[in-house]
């Protein structure tokens, strides 16, 4: 094969983002070892919105930090548009940006406009072009009226808009979003999600790697989702396919009129793959979300409740959600997984 | 409010201050703030004195002692006022605990009082160490005569002066805490200004008599002037005034500053609550 | 390469602009940063007066008090800067951008010099006017030369500290605190360092500002000329030549270490 052909072949096979057997180990607080990423191999294509979904401490932020060149992997390789994040970090930085939720980088004493101008200079935008870009971003993100307000006077919602504007100022090919809607109210979060989807799909046609522990967010936004737990990728496919694969495992919601039930007995019922429970103090109820191998498991649960003199209020079959996918893979919900780790 | 609640608030605040500020867990950090820095300050003034005297061809040990006592005891002014100025912003914006302290049964002012008392305790530790090392360096190593007969010092008088003087500094500190409840913009500037003015006009390193007359008038109105004079009278055979008169003036100025501190803090607390500032985070 | 240099100079300018804008946005800061040092140095001037020291000692104090503004700035606005950036979440923004870290440090340094110079001039002017400090300046060019070299050496030292403190949280804060009053003493901010015991002078000569301060005083107050302060000029140049590459090395080393240990964006440590 000629050299040209080999080069062409390599180019065609190049993914936008690629990791190969990525491992990252930290020294834990008590001098133990924490494996934040365990043999993660993922490919993300150009123009994709790729989600990484998992509970707190699963390794999502570690993964993004390695790809954005903030952190070195312990072992393995990672490439962004063919550039090694370890050996060619500066080339990577030119084509990416990072927006982290819950953080608002910037100088409180400067105005919104002044902060954005400053960030634009970190990417070499000529001042005139930067001014236009800033105006456009502020208009699109609906905070133009705060242009001359000092950053330390903004509410968290507007600070996050500023954060997103900062992330887009250099027109990146790839945008890393690390829990971008963390701590935001429902409406602001929805508006930001809509904006990011429009940016990726219509306007810029950029690639987004999104980490989140909000199932609905991943479901709504992502072309593909990888479910991560304890540093390992458990499943990776489109949200639709993941849910369809689970269709053969029915899931149901069972509402019980008590907040003091001990759901450990569910582990002993044959046929249950995983479950999660939510207590509602206001209504005095507990909702069990159960994924099972077959529907007979649900009647066993109801029988057990009756034996314990607990009133079952409703039993309803549910369409599989990403949470159910997670439960089927891990055996418990996010909250239980986080509680077990803490 | 029950005495037990007050006592508990103050005790807990002293404990928190001890844990957060005193850095017992890290001896190096402790020594930086409570030994090395105050000692360096003393060495600077001491060497200014020694060198100035050498080039002028005349060394007066009684003036050296004047400076020595003034500079070392000034640490109470610095420690208490700075603690009370910084703690509002730290606890509100950095540690985000202020609103929880405010909502707890013990009042915020008793918490601040406890933190100020911890500041005074830290100052006492620093004072003893600085005096000890200062005597070692100046008297033993450099051969400077510090005319203090440590066995003849009137320690009860020193203690009484310290107690009243500390109460005075705490009162001034409440003004700072009150102002910082409303804005953190001048949390560093306030104690800097006040300690700077006290240092220059309060007879810390030289008698105020060498200042211009308008400055002397200000000096005569400052509580720190009487605080240091009372302390000096207890230490030094040569009196710089009458101890009882200085103590009386110190007590009077303390009463005035206590009244001002209470009024300012109460007004600031009310305004902060009215304007929603108790839990407002500021980035300074 | 030229393109890269121009780009990074623009980045440095942007960081400088932030520092100058932010540093002067609250007018009361300027007032405080001029008034408080004047209060402190006044105390020492009056102490010298009480001791009947020659008038030139007032000049020594005024110059020392002026240079303290730069030393404090190097400590708090340079050395601890990356710590502050980390605490406020700005550091990762810099690390993800395709810029030279030295450009950021350069911008910080020059911005700090601009801010501090404004304050220093005010302190110097007020101090000279109030205390009628005797000036005996025979060679202004040498005074400017020593001042410039001192500032460059100081801020290069600040860049080195900023690099070293990139990873360290509260330790950076404490170390910077340690370098305040002890350096005021060792470097002779309020008295000529030649009066200190030899061993202390030896230790002091490891700090660039010792040479700068002594040199400036000799030229402005004592009327010495270029020949007299040649050793000071040479020492400052040597400091710059050593500190500049050292700060780059330290920055690269600390950044790599931080990326290996995962501490670059770790807060509250």
C-alpha cells in the first residue's frame, strides 16, 4: 500500500476523541489507592453529543480532566482530533474549551464584558472580532443587559451563562461540559441545554462531551451515552438503544404508604435485577423502582408488603429509563451507589 | 438570655478560634504567626533604635526599655482588632458558617466576643515568647542593657492593665465587625488604618511628646496611649506617669469605646438582617 | 515562532490589563495603600528624630517604606496569585487555554509593577515633603538603572514563588506570611543593612531587594555614583539571570507534578 493511501486511511479512521485503556489512579486520603478510571476505551465522533452518565465519584470529571489536558493519565492513551493529550497538549488546547458546572471562573471586580474580552485574548482573538463575538454570545444567551455589571453582582444562573459564553468564545471544535447545569433552576438549566444542543447540531456543528448525573439531561441531549461506575464503562450506546435492550427486563414503580420500610428483603427475591427507593416525607410514602427479569417478581414484592401489613398504593409498569439501565447494570440507583461509597 | 447559653457561646467560639487560628496542629505555622513575625517586628524597631543611637553617639537604655515594652504589648492591639475584622468575612463568605451561627440560640455578639478572647489568648502566648526571645537576643547576644528588673515587676498591675486594655480593643473590634457585616470591602483597610494610627500616635515606640502639638492632642485621646503607659509603669522603675491615673483614663476610654462599639454593632446587625446581608457571599 | 511570541505577548497584555483595571477599580484601595505605609514609616522617622540620628536616616526610612510596597506586592499579588486563581476556579481556565504560562506570569508582574509604582511614587513624594528628606542625587540615570534592575529581579523572584506555590494551598499563604517582617528586617528596609552583624548581612545578600534598597539609598540620599554602586548593579543582574530561567523551570516542573498528582485544580487543601 502506498504511503499516501496509508495516510488517507489513518485520517479516515481518526475519531474526534479516542481513549485506549485509560487508567487513572489517585492516592486516597488514608494513603490507600483510588482507581478513578479503570481501563476506559471510548471513541467519540465529530458532531456528536456524547454523554458520560454516572453517580458522584464515578470518574466522569477525571475523564474530562484528562481529555482537557488538566490531568495526566496513569496509563493508557487519549487523543483529541488525533493529538495526544499527553504529548501534544497545546495543540489540543487550541481546539477545545471546558465549562464546569458549579464553578464560575472570572474576576468578580471586572464586568461581564471585561471578563469575556480577557478570556478572548487567551485564545488570540483580535479585539474587534472579540467584541463582536462577545455581543453575539451575550445576546444569544440572554444576558446582554448585564454586560456592564460586575461579575460578583450576578446570580448563579447568570454566572453560568457567562461561564458558557467563556467556553464558546474561541469557537471550539470540541466543548467539554462537566455537569454544566449543576445548581441551576429548572428553567435556566433547560435554556442552557437547548442552547448547547442548537450549538452542536445547527449552528457550529461542534462535538460535545457532557458529563452529568442527571438522567433526563443525558436522555434529552445525547446521541450516545456511556454509563460509568467506579471508573469503568458499563454500557455505551444511544439512549434509545440502551432502553430498548432493557425492554426484555420489565421495570415497575411500586408506591407504598410508609416511609420506614426496609427494602433489603428485595435482594432475596428471585428475579430482581436491581432497585432504587425514594422516600417522600410529605406524603408519607416510599416509591420503589424495580427492574426484574420477569413480571412475576412484582407480585412477590406485593405479597411481601401484604405480609408486613404495609399498604401498596399503586403498582405501575414503566417505560425503561436510563436510570433503569443503570439499575440493571449496577443493581442499585445513583443515590444508593453514592451512599455506599461515602 | 440565660447565662449558661452566653457562656456556652463564648466557650465554643474560643474553641473554634483555637482550632482555626492557633494552628497548634502545625507548630511551624504557629511559630510563623505568633513568634517569628512579632519577633521580626521587634528586631526591626530594636535595630532602628540601636543604629540610630550609635550614629548619634548616645544610647539611652530607658528609652530602649520604653520601646521594648510598647512594641511587644502592641501585639494585643493587632491581634484582637485583626481577628475581629477578618472573622466576619471569613465565616460568611469563606467558611459559610456565619448564618448558622447567627441562627443558633447563642447570640452572634457572644460568638464574636469568644473569638476576640481567643485572639487575646494567642496574643498572650506570642507576648511571652517574643519577650523571652527578645531579651535573649538583645540582652544576652547583643549585650544591650534592658533596665527591667523582672522580679520587681508589678504583675497584678500588668494583668489589670491587660484586662481593661483588651476589653477596650474588643470594643474597637466590635466596630470593625459591625462595619464588616455591611461590607467586606474594607476588612483589611480598617485594622491597618487604626493600628497604623495607634502605632504612630499611641506612644508605642517613642513618647508622644516629640510629636507636633496637634498630634499630641490626638494621642491624649487614644486608649492605647493609656494602656501602654499603665503597662510600662508596672514594668519600669522609671515612671512615665501615674499608674492609677493612667488606669483611670484607660478605664474611661474603655467605657466610651464599649458604648460606641455596642451601638455600632447593634445598628449594623439590624441593618444586615434587614438588607439580607447575614448570608451574602462577597468575593474579596 | 514569531507568531507564537506575538500571541503570548498579547496574552500577557490581557493579563496585565486585568490587573491594572481590577487593582484600581476601588479608589479607597489606593488611598489605603498609600496612607498606611506613610503612617508606619512616620513612626520610624520620629524614632530616629528622638534618637537625634542624622537627617539622612529619615531618607533611608522613606525609601525603605516606598520599596515595601513593591515587596508586599511581590509576595501577595505574585507569589500567592496562582493559589488565589485556584481558589476562585480561574486556574483551570488558564491551564486549558493554548497559552504560555510565563505569559500569564509576565502580565501579572507588569500589571503589578504599574499598580504599585503609582502608589510608591505617592508614598515617596509625601514622605519627602512631610519629613523634608535631604536628597543628594548626582546621577539620576544610575538611580533609574538600579531601580529598574531591582524591580525586574524582585518580580522574577515573584514569578519563581508563583510557580512553586502553584500546588500548595495554605502552605503558600503561610510561607508568604513568613517572608514579610523577617525580610523587612534582614534587607534593612528601615536602616542600612551594613550596620547589621556580618552573618546577617550574608543571609540578607540572598535577597535581591537588599542590594536594590542599599543601592538606591546610596545614589539618592548619599550622592554616590555609578562606580560606587557597581557591585549592586552586578549582583542584581546575576539575580535576574538566575531567577528568570529558574522560574520557567519551576513552572514547568510544578505544572507537570500537579497534572501527575491531580492537584492542579484541587481546592481548599
